[in-house]
């Protein structure tokens, strides 16, 4: 049918060059012109198909038309209720009048009810004794006539008032209708042969492509939906942890410099220059450029002093200071290097430096104790809560189970008179928010913190305590050369991002439990870290890995 209708449109255009009004077309297989709404919808389908091939163009004309309801259609076929009541009754004086009950039996409840009143009003029927009779020999069933007109044309010449009345009686409904004027398009032809949708190898080899008609691209088509990007599990966990820090009032530190100097990564933190962590085996050193720009000379002097000779109440390491060691460029081995930069900056006012434009930099670093109340005291110190989550590098031999880089999460709090209890309290809240409820602390050693605590969490699946982080109160040998007043304490804690990720995600459970060096263990069936990190990661795995929720 669709094809023959398209053919009809084309043939008609071929003869007349324009179809002025598609309501005058007769759809193949029908006997009447296409006057109804449905007919025009059918025609529209054919027109759009021809339009997409540029065989025709058309204009749309909007009209408001009417259609019959089921009750309206019944009236067209059987007459109005009042006409049916009239027809059922005997003429006055000829036969016995019908009682209302008899009438109901004959024409049905609904028709008797609605029709009686109207027939009375029209003067068609009247009473005789207890019964009803016809008063006129003939009637004109205007309702039926009007509805017949509407059924065939969608309109009524009698006008809007009658239409409104019929609408109110729910015999018709109003409909927006359309009809069309059609003209030849740029690719007009009377052939409805479907254009090609693909250029095939066959067409190329046979040369058929030269004469083939091709379907135009439809740039408005929606196309198949593309898959959205998915976050790697590590990134999901990073976002969760970032939110925990932000919730606790921490501000994020800038951590974009992967390359640091020995000075910032170790010396500023009072890590002895002979410390094994500084060995070539543990740290990546840069070969070009080799040397860092010198730090601020006064600070450098204080740091080298405290290492070599002591000071600020410390005896120092009493080992010769090496400038070469201090100025070596390296890939940072921990994000505490970034924390050192920020703490040094935080202490600028305490050193009496005029600080321009730092007003907002530590603005989120809300006070952690009551007495300081976040107000600046005479010595220029302002409390701060800072965090970072970023990549660090350790000179590991890379193999299937080791990478030379991982991510560290670090929190730092600076305020007056902080105690170890504050640190423990902070960490409890922090790990709690990550869903790790059972935490234990064990005394440990860090060159830059005293006391230092290792953090252990109970792993319900492994049924044992696993180390999840490291923490401590930064040493005065680190803080005082920076210029912090003596009553200022800074505590910090660090953990690897891979650790909580592996605890959360079955796939990353493949990491073993060493805190310092996230490793892979084959017990979970994944025996190559490259299936988790790097270019061999399966995108499907990333897409289907569950969202992390602490
Ligand atoms: N930098 C430490 C590490 O790499 C973590 C740490 C941060 C410890 C801050 C104490 C204070 O393990």
C-alpha cells in the first residue's frame, strides 16, 4: 500500500506537476477521497519517504477538524436518541401509547433517558394518559445529519455553535488536522526504486556505483548511543577520599610537581643525608637536569645547620652536610615533599615575611583547637588542615607484580598545642568515614616524625590486622627551621590509594598487603599488575567495576 500510494503521488505529479490539496487524492484501495485525519497521516508517511529522496517537496496546512466519538458514530448509523424514541412510539390516536417502562424495554435505558427529554423539547412526542405518543408524522434528525457531515468532511457548515454543542454532548471531538500541497522535488522521477544505502565492493568492481542512486545522509538521525567514559577504580576511590577530606574541612594541596629536590623530599623533613631511602636503589634521580635551583638561602642555612650541628633543642645528626646531596633532582618518593612546601609557605608570616595574596590559600584550614579559634595571633601563625592525593615513585625493579609508582593520600594538620590524641582522633574519624571501623596504632619510626605510629585496620575477609598507613607528629627539627612558633604542632598521616581500593574492590584485592609497596598477589587470580594499571587494562573491566562507596 505504501508503495502504491507513493507511486500515485509521483504519477499525479507527473501529469499535473502539483497536488494542491492531498484531501482530494484517493488512496489506492479506498473508494472515497482521503478526507479523514487518518488518511492524511497515511499520506504524510508516503510524502516523507519521497521527501527524504528529494523526489518531492511539500507544504503543510493546519486545520482544525472534528471526529466522531463512539456514541457519535452510533448516531450516524442508528439515528439520535430522540429520533429512536420517536420512532418507537405510535402516532397519536393510532395504537396504544407506550409507558416509560415499555419504552425503556424497547430502546434501552440510555436512549430512553436521553432521548425522551429532547424529543419532548423538539415537540416530536407528547403524553397520552400514562403513555407516550408521536406528535408529528415526520421528523428531521438534525443531529444525525450534522454528524454525517462531520464524519465525511471533518467539518460542519452549520457553524461553530452547533459544533460546540455536539462537543458538549460528547458526540464529537476536536482534532488538529493537516493536509498538504505537493510539488516535484530536485530528484523527481516516477520510479520509486529504493536508493542505495551502502557503497559496496560489488558496486565498485562492476562500476554500478556510477549510475546508482544513493540515499542522502541524514545528519538529524540520532544514531546509536555512544558509551560514556568510565572511571578507573583508583580514580573512584580518589574521589571518595577527596570528599572525606573536604567534609572534614581540609584544603587540597597543589601536588603537580613530580620532580623535587633532595632538599624538599628529604632534608627539609630532617631525613638524614645517609638514610637508605635516599639510595639509588630506592629513589629515581634525574640525569638531566641533575641539579635543583637553590632554595631560599636563610632557610637552607637553618636546615643544613640542624642536620650537621643541631639547634632548636636538637643535637642534630653530627654528620657532614652535602650540598650535592641536597640539590639532586629526583622523582618524589612521597607526597610529604609537597606537604613540606606548603608548611614552609604556611610559616611565611611567622618568619616575618610580607605575604601577598595568600589570604585565601589556606582559607579552608580551619582551626582545630578552641584557643586558637582560627584567629591570627601576633606571631602570624594560622592553623591549617591540608591534604593531597597524588602519585609517588620508588625505584623498584618492575615485574609482573611490581610497579615503580603508586599513589599516596596524605593529611596534614597544623595548630597550636596539638597532641598525639588529636592525631589519633583525626585518623579514627577519617578511617571511619572510609568504612574502616577497627583501627589500631603501633609505635614506629620515621625520620621526620616523633612519635610515629603505624596504622592497622582489621580486614574482615582476611581475618587479620593489616597495615594501612603511617603517621606521626612532625619533629621540631623540621618545623622550627621553617619558622613555626614553638607551640605549633603539625601532625600528618599517609596511606596508599591502592590500599583502600584493593580492600573495596575485589579486582584490586589482587594487591598484597604491604603498605609501603602495593604488590600483587596471585591468590585472587590476577597475576599481572599490568592488567590493572597501564595500557593493557581491560576497558570492559573498568566500565563494569562497581562504584566505590565508603
Ligand atoms: N610520608 C609517609 C610515607 O610515605 C607518610 C607520612 C605522612 C608519615 C605524614 C607521617 C606523616 O609513608
